[in-house]
C-alpha cells in the first residue's frame, strides 16, 4: 500500500498556472496496488489531483484535506494528452 498523507502544497508561481499543472499527480497504478491519498492541503493549482491510468483492482482513494483555488478538484482520466 502506498500512502500520500498530510502534505501542504501551494503553487506560488504565476508561471506555473497552465491547465496541466497539478498539486498531486498519480500515474499508472496497476493490478493489486493500493493508494491512499488523505489529509492533503492543495492550493492554487488548476487541478488539485490528477489520477491518470489507474485501473488497479484495489483502487485509489482520495479523502480528507482540501483543495482551494483550483478549476478542478480531482481529474480522473485515461486520456493521453501526449
């Protein structure tokens, strides 16, 4: 099990405000992997959390904490922008 917990992440750069900027980004969580994302505070990113290509059978959980100043709180996608 992977845990991302109790972090405070603030975007303080006006140069880092494009739509692809994320407070926490998680990629390619596969098979039986488990990820728990809890109690984090994210501010001033276009996307608070981005979960990309995470078809894990055990799943990815986001709970608690806060996201402020974002266009999207959580983006869960399998779309490849590259």
